[in-house]
């Protein structure tokens, strides 16, 4: 609760002529009492003393009607006078005696009560000196020439209403009606004058011992000697009083008091006045409350006072007193302290003049610590509202926190203390302070000539050292003139001019620096919160040059118009939400109209040269928008760049981890847009890698995708990343001799999943080497390994990869694979492949699967060339299907996947067909099943134990219209042959293991010319060597494949002249063992007629045995008249057993086991 404001206590006595009037009344009263004691009374013997006693009481009662008078005794002292002892005068108790007891319960209450109840006058002895013999008393009026007052006390008490008790005591006593013509000389000695205040703190009165005093009536001309006073023979009272007190070495009062309306004059002098805390005991409590807390003082003073009064009579005859007075003193050896001062003020000296309503303290000197002080104080209008004018000068004044704390709470210096709070000065300064309370508002002016000081401005709490310059403070106005300061070795200049700097400032303040200082925590913390947040965005370090900081105020101290220019030198910046540190940074920050702009920033990150610019713009509702754009060249794709992406862009980080890039980009542009109200920034990144001839980067770019660990080197092209979307444009790369060109689009879902679509893919000279096979999915890799593909391929098309959160990678593709001279194994080995394959497939949780369409211009199967090969192919994690089986499998998978993955792009349906190709002048049709077996076969060879794949296959092939002569020549058969060959075969087994192969087939020759072949030559030689006998119009062979042999169950060489029938076998190494029987003409007889045919032709039969090799057959012929069981088997009408592809939807006759 605020303390009630107290009314200042007026210490000036009411009625400046009080002392004159009281001394005058006192002298007249004494003379009157002396006269009244004897006038008009018969003095008879022993009754003289009683009469004098009674008359004394009556006279006092008449002079002081309100007084209570007590007298111990009145005695005539022979013929020389009268002696009165024990005279006591009291005032009756009134409200003024009780009022203090109703105020605060303080020690002054009891003291005031006792002061007012004690006698005002106590006289031990009153002597009236004059003739007092009986004759004089009976016959004449006695005249007393002298009155002596010895011993006793006079109490002067200031009541709570401000009036003195003596005024109340003598208020009914009129001088004009009682003044005698002659006043006896009054002598006083050994009397104690006690001074007290009804509200004083102490319980004791201030004691002044009147050791010697005299009041004597004299003519005026003997008193005044100047020409201004009339020299008429009028009476005056000459006064001389000598006091002793423990607070002073001497107190004298002398002068003259006029008994008429002429001026009166009194002079008082105090020598050796001791000033210490004892004086506080006699001051009113209200006065003490206005003194500073913890005040202490001591010193010595010489004091003199002159009082001049005059009484004037108005028209009604009433007297009016006027007075003027002056007091002067000299102070020395002073000491002063209170809680506001850091150290006491010592060596205080000066002069004090008090005249009327004005007090002057001049030539004041002192010392505060080691600072000499000079000053003056002038106080006017003491009786009403005091006006104070003061000056203070200090040299080398020590300024610190203690001094600032002392000024706090001091009303007249509160503005000065607020300045201390604003600048927190520490050090020494020269001070010139003037204060003037006159006028409507007090005026405080301070001039600080700062020599060596530390200052911290509250708006910019960055410590400045060795501050010098001038600071002008006028009330709440502040002006800074050429203030210089140093910090970190740099000079700062501070200027400013603020009106009403405390509450509603108008004006400006500006700080500039000559050079850069470290951008450390101390400097950043000195900035205001908004600026600090701006700086913290880039987390800068290094050196900064504060070129200018200017605040313009228009009455709102919280929202100045701010302009800041900062230059960063040799710094490091790292955006908090993209912590990619940039070193050796040079650049500028500018603040205009609340907008921060980052301009001309450049720096390095390793070998990377990076430029930065941007802005920070405040928005409504306390929001703000940050825009940053970084442009870098030769940017390393290192771990720090990855870490920068990971802070607020986890999706980009995941892509980074998936691609695992290395190297350096030629050009990188990154745009960041961040709203304060939004947690996640908007990120736009654009990177470029130029071709090596145009690139100035120190290293090449390489990626090695985690989901496809196939390193692609020498990457060039461009990429764009924007808010979870990634776009790759014209990306080119190499892997050994393989070259890649593609575009790609990737998207990152909020749930953490991602997808990647590769478009316009072009891969040249792709080799199915160890690196590629290791990178492919295991199921696909296993299938491709079984193909044993050799050579380089060209791929064009597109791919898509999808990685759902918590799921496995999914992919699909639609590509065209071209080959030029490739070789692969698909059961048999194919070489010299020229053409393309259209692949369309996918890989997901169900495994790998793909359909294909072959469009082969040419390829070699052994020594045979296949041309214009086309047809469907199906491959999945378990099998490779070619021809009609591929179409069947494709139909089944499409039906199963249609509801699960609608994004897969599929070929238009075509009618199921076999793989068709042109070879040897005929048409070849192929259907194939290749089953991938997830195991290896261990075999013991001649040299070592080997392992190989145990994949199994089923091959169906048909050939029609092939040129037999061409085939012979392809197998290096020199002999002439001709005709057309048709056939069909089915083969099953394990890839690469001929011992497991088995199958069957049929071959038919039409218009065959084979008589020059070694085998036929050998046969015909047994038939007579006639060419016409060897002209076979048709030839048929039914065979089986088993145990690495072609087992020929039926051989029929039919001609018009003779026919050969037989059986036998031929190994894969062309070893042969065959038996033939000759028959004249053709035999097309059904089996029931066999016996008849045999019987008719038995005489013409010849048995021929063939052995050796196909190139060098050995033939033996024997006439054989009887048919045996072998002939019966040969001539048996064989039903064909050639396996043929079945219509769509039916199971093949021979299943893989």
C-alpha cells in the first residue's frame, strides 16, 4: 500500500516578530508586577508579605488570564527590595495536549504529553531591587531599579497546530495598556531554556543554559548610530543574552527592542555548533519521515542570525507586525551518508544563508569516494511551496550499480535513475547537474563528460568499454554527442537524440562501428528477440561488422522504426532447418521496414562455392515468412548435405539413402520457404551435373541404389526436389561400358512410403555381368543366370518402383530389349542374336513375373541360323515359357492380378502361338517350358567335383519345308544332297545334362536326293550300285531320344524301284548302328496282309547292317530268304508318337517331372 503523502512541515516561526514581542512583553510584565505589588495598598507590619503575595498572584492573573500561577513565598528583603521564590506558571490542559496521543503509537506521544503539562515558567528566585522601607511603602510609590531572575526554567513548546505555548500564555496581555514609562533593568542568570516540539522523536527537550542576560532600557540614540533611524529620545530595550549548550561552544543574542512603532533589531550568533544525529531527536516526526532513509551526518558550523521587526498601527489602532530576518552560517568538516549513496560524502564545506523565504547554500564542496564535488542549492518560497534550484559538479565521479540503486525511488532524481537503468554505466565521468523546480514542471539537466566507462544499453545489451563522449540529459530527454566506445578492439560511435526517452520517446539513436567483431553468443544475446530469432535462423559464427544500427522513435518505445546494416566477414552460417554449414561467408544483412534481407552472401563448403540471398518478412498475427535461396557450384554430395536434408525432410533423406549418391554437382539451387506458424518448411532443390567436357566439378557423380545395387557412374543431368516430389531430367550415366539415359519422377507420401517412375529409359551396351545379376531381385537374377546371357543389350522404355511403408519394394517395367550378337541358353544354346524383346512385367509380394514378345531378326542355334523369329515368352520366378505355353500362363496371371494391380500396363491380347522362325529355307515352330529348380546338381568329373544348375526343360519343335541340302552343307557334308525336310520333336530333361534328356520325334524327307551321302552310297552298293535304285521318293524316320542316343524305331526309305526299311540308333557323337531290309517297290500294305506280302517278296529280300560313324559307315549285306521277327517289327504299321502342342487350355501330354 502506498504511503500517504505528508504535508511539508513549515519550520519558520509564525509571526517573525515573536522573539521581539516576547522579550518586550517579558520586560513590561516584570515592570508591571513590580508596580502592582505596592501601589495603593497600606503596608502594616507583618501583613506586608501576605499582601505582596496576594497582589503578585492577582497581577499575574490579570496579565495572563489563562495561566495557572503558583508562588511559594514573597518576602520583603529589608529596605532594599522584595524576594519572590517558587514562582510557577502553567497552562491548563487542552486538545493540543491530547492530540499527539491519538496519532501513531510512537515515543513522541508520551513526550508531547509531558511537555504540555509541565510548567511554562519556573522561577527559583525573583528579586525586585529598590527602596522598600516602611516610610516609602506608606507614603510614596516605590521604584524598583532592577529585577533579577535567578534559577528556574523556561519551556518553549511547539504544539501540534504549529503555535508556541508562550504565545498562548501571553495572548491576553496588551503592551499598550500596561507599558510603564520606565522599565527596570532585568538581569537573568542560571536559567534553563528548554525547547521542544509536540511531535518530536526524542523524549528530552533541547536545553539552552542562560548563564548571563540583561534587558535594560536606554535612549535610542545610544543604541542606533546610523542616519536611517530617527534620533528622537525614545526608549529602547537593549538585550544581551549568553547561553551555553552541549551542541555548541557558545550562543549569544544581543540587540535592541523598540517600545514603540520603530524598528527593532536582534542579532544571534552560534559558535562551534556540532552537527550530528542528536539533532534528529528534536525534529518533528513528519520532518524525519521526509528525510532519506539511513541518513547520517556530522560536522561543524558557525551560525549568525539577524532579526528586524517593526510594529505599525492601522486606522483602528490595531498593531500589525512586520519582520524580516537573515541567517548565515559556515559549514566545515562535514560528513553525509544515506542509502542512496555508494559511499558517504566527506569533507563537506560551504556557506548557508537564510533570508526570509529563501535559503542559499553556496560554495559547497565535498568528496564522494575520490571524486571532488562542488555545488550550490537555492530554496525559495519556504512558507508556501518551496522552489529548489541546485547545481552539482563532480570530477572523476565513480558510477556503478550502487549509485544507480541510490537514485531509485528518489522522486526528484527518478528520471536520472531511469537513465542509469537504460545505460547501466560503470566507470568514471564528469558530472554537471542542475535542478530547478520552479515553473510548471521541475527541470533536471545533466551533462556527463564520460572519460573511461563501460556502458550497456538496455535496448542493445552488448557491453562497450572505454566509452568517452558527452551525454546530455534534460528531464526525460537524452542526447548523445560523439560518444565513442570499444569492444573486441573495434571502435563504435553512438549518437542519438531522444525526447521523452523514458515513456514516449521521439527521436533516434544510432550505433556504427569501424570494423568487424566476433559474432559470439554475447553479441547475439544482446539483440532484441526478433532480431535474435532472425540471426538464429542461420546460426552464424565468425566476424560481423555492424555498419549501422538506427532506431527511429515516434512515441512508441516498443515499436521503433529500425534500420540495421550488418556485414558478415569470414563467417559460418547454417540454417537451423537445413544445417548445411557454409564457411568463409561474406555477405550483408539489411533491415528495412521490418523486413530482413540477406544480400550478396557467398561462401565455401569444401570446394563448393555457394551464394545465398533471401528475406524474412513479418506477417499479420505475429507470423513471419522466411525465403532463402542458395546457389552452389561444385557441391559435394557428402554426409553433411545428407544430414541437412534429414532435419525436416525425412523423405528426401530416405531417397538419398536409397540412391546413395557420391561425387559433386556442378550446380545446385535450393529455395527454402518457411512460415513461423508452420512446422515444416517448403523446400525446392534443383541440381545439375554437366558433361565432363563442360564440368568444373572436382569429382564425378555416382549412385548405387540400395534396392538395386548397381553403381551408375559419370552421371550428368538435372534433378528437382520440391515438397516430397523428385524429378530427374535427362540423366545420363555409365557402368563400365554400359550407358544410361533416363528421366524419372518420384513422390514421397506423408506416411513414409515412396514411388519412383523411370521414364524415357535408354540403356546402351548393357552386359549381364556379375554386377547386374547381383543387383537384380533374386528370383529374376536366378532366371537370367540360367539363360547364361552373353553380350551387350540395348534397353528402352520405362520402369516404376513402389515402396509402401513397412512393405517390400514393388516394381514393374515396360521396356524393349535389343540385342546385337548376344548369346543365351534356353535349353539349347543360341548365339548371334540380333533383334529385340518387348518386356512387360512386375515384381511384388507374389514374386517376379514378366511377359515378353520376341522380335528377333537373326540368331544361331548351333550352326543353324534362325531369322524373323517372333512369338510370346513368359518368365517368372519359377519358369520360363516360350510359345503357346507362354500365352496360357499369361492369361492365368492376368486374370489373377487384374483386381490387385490396375497400374500394370499390359500388352494387347493376341492369339496363342508358338515361337516361329525361318531357318534352312523352312519354318520352325518352338514351344518351350523351362523350370527353375532352386538347387544345384553335384557331379564328379574327371578332374574335379563340379556343381551346376538342375533346371529342367520341355521343348517342342516342328520344322516344315526345310532345305535338306542346306542343312547338309551347314554340317560340313561335302556330298551332294537335296530335298525338303519336315519334322517334329519333343525333348525333355535337365539343362546342360544330356544324360537326362529324353524325347521322341519324326522326320520326313520329300523329293530327297541323298544317294551321294556316305551312308546311302554304302547301302546302294549292296543293292547293285544303280542310281535309279537309290532314288527314294520319300523317307521317314520315327525316333526316340534316350541315354544320349537317337533311337530310331522305324526307318523307311521308299522308292519306285526298291525300298529300305530298318531300325537302329545314333549317338549324340554321331556313332551309328542300324539294320535295313530291302524290298522291291513300295510296300503300303496294311498289317493284316503282312504274311502275304512277305511270302510273295521273300525271294528278293536283302539284309544290310550299318555300323561305325555317320561320316564313315561300315555296311554288310546278306541274302536272307526267310523273314524273321525283326522284319515283322519293321513292317509293322507304326502309329505316330510325335508330341504335338495342344490347343489352348489343355495340358501337354508330357509333363515335366
